[in-house]
């Protein structure tokens, strides 16, 4: 039989079908289709099957990428799916939202050697969709019940990934979350044009069918004390993420019309669910008919500008203090935003918000110049003398990143140690916090980061909790 692999010489790189910008800006549907079977197997066949798979080392989950590409190229799609889910609790989600250009695809040997990369993310998404469409995904059914209970604070990617692994190992798992729907930023932070909510919901439904209990609309420290939660479970995992927005520190930044990115995105996502959102319906968190300026250069900023376009903003401008090559967000998302009519002001930083008591009228900015590279390769910037200019704006969205909330105060747990950055302090080579039986994972440990890292830490923390409880059982015996 002819080798179904290493066809990068004869099979050109091709992504899935993409909705034209003129059409996709009319709704919040995902803009990329899933591969058809022939496309998925064909693109998988381009893998060079390297002896040293840099794509795998470039993936935070260390996914066995060449192996499942090989299986997919041979038409063994279900086997490929099984291998992809062995290392990832939500591969079809990561396939949609990971910045593959900075991770697996950017590290691909073909990409580095002058050939175009393998479309790893699109194949991963396709495998996941095939699995759900064909009934290969079944509810969690532990072989034995461990008789131990785990409480997880946070229904975001880290918490969901940990719950998947812990329930599969036979633990009773309860997830607590302040929101009325599970998913965290997957549900309320990421717009539907990148990740349709039904994709998240089917993962949550699988956990529920497998016996995971969700206690939503539950704020730890208010609705239930942290001490009571610890008493109710044999171990606790804190996976709250980081939700406190960094705010602009410039004259006028407290004016009406200056809003935080997450508030804006949550309002939009809630409207997508059909919820009544007063701040949207009354205008403050709705971009319709407004001149919008978004400050920031990460994926959250791209989510905001592309949402504003879909809300029929009059104009949408993104301002970022470095150049395009130094943006922290995905290059793919920047391209999508440009296609949809977003204007970018590179090498520009906010100086002051213009306007009065009735609202904002614009943003005064300064031109910046790259100065010197830092140790991580990104360039520092300095202001260009005399380079100030004004941007008209009716709505200014701050997408400047996120910081941890003060969990020791919120939880009334003074002994819960934090780092200098207010993230939870964990053991040097693990996830145990300063409190016995309490573990932490995801952004509350790493700081604001990628979903794929949250999944990785959630899974690893689950393995550590499992081992910790088994050690306890062994000692008790």
C-alpha cells in the first residue's frame, strides 16, 4: 500500500473554508468551516513525520500530533481522535482558539524549512467535530467509585479539564462558579465567531451526564464560605482564572464611555444567549452607531474590535503601542480584523480621554518608537516628541489584560499564600497551595494566559490531587 504520509511536496497547504468578510460580519457564527473528510485526510497527509516532532514540543499539552496526523491520513479517523483526546480534555476547543501560529504550527518543521506548515489546528477541530457527530464521545463512566469528593472553584477551562480527569478516575466532583452558565471565558469572554457556545455546552453536558455536579450562581466567600467548602470535600482545586481588568491610567479615563473589555464581551455574549442586558440595551456596552477605539494588542482586543464591527459600529480602530510584529495576539486574528474593516494605529499609546460629563468624544494618543529588545525578544518603546494626535471616539474599550482578584480576602483565608503578582503560590513542582488539601491551577497560578495552558494545568493538577488522595488512603490503611 502506498504511504499516506509525507505528501507535503505534492499536497499544497489548505485551510478550511472561510466565510467572506462581507457576510460574516452580519452574525456571530464561526467563520471557519470544519474540514470535510477528504480535506482532513489530505491535509493530515502533509505531515513530514519528523524524527523529532517540534510541533509536539511546541504544544503546551504535548499532544501526539504526528501520530494522530498519520492515523487521520490513513483514514483511521476515530483512532486519530482517541489519540488526540488522550492528552487533551477539549481538543475540538483548542483546535478552534489556540494561537497555533505561535505554538504547534509555528514550530512545525515544514514551516521552519520554507514549506508551509501542516494545518494542525484545523485537523484537531475536524477530528473533534467528527467524534461528536459520529457518537464516538461517550459520557464519563468510571470503572470504580473512589468514595472521595473534590470541590472545584471555577467552571472555566482549567476547572472543566480537571473535572474531566477526576471524574474519570472515580471521584465525586462538584464545580462551583459565580456565573449562571459554565465555561468561564469560553462562554462569556470569547465571541461566537471564534467559538460557538454549543461547542462548549456539549463538553459541559458530557460532564453532567458523567455525574459531575455544577453549582452555578455560587460566589465563594458570599454564598458559601471557603471553610465550609473545604469541609465538604476531601480536596479543593482553585481554578478561578483572573478577571480583574487592568484599567487605563490617564486623564479622563473614568469618563462615561470608557469600559473594560470583559464587561463589553460578557454583555455581547449574554445578548447572544437571549438574556436581558440593561447595559447593552441602554447603550453603554453596545457599539451600534458609535466610533469605537480599542486599546490593546492581544486576542481580547481582537475579540472586542471584531465584536464592535458586528454590532454595526460606525468605525472601529485598534491602538497598540508596539508594531504588528510585536503584538502578543494571534496574527490570524489580526488579519481577520483587518479583513472586517478594523483600522490599526500601530506604535501609538493613549495619553488622555477627551470629552466631558456627557461622555467621551475622543482619545489623545502619542506616537511611539521601538527602542531596544528585552530578554524575551519584544521591543521596548519610547514616546516620539511632538507626536500627539487625536482619534474621535464615542466608546473606548480597554483591553489591557487581567489581574488576579484578592482571593485571600474574598475567601477570608489569610493563610492562602500569594505571589508578588497576587497569583496563588503553589509548590515549586506542583499545584499544592499553602493550605493542606487545597490546590490551584490555570490563570490564577500562571497569570492571564492561553486556554491550552489552563487545560494542561487542570489536567496535571487533577493527577496530583489523585496521587495525594491515594497517598492519604495508603497511610490510613
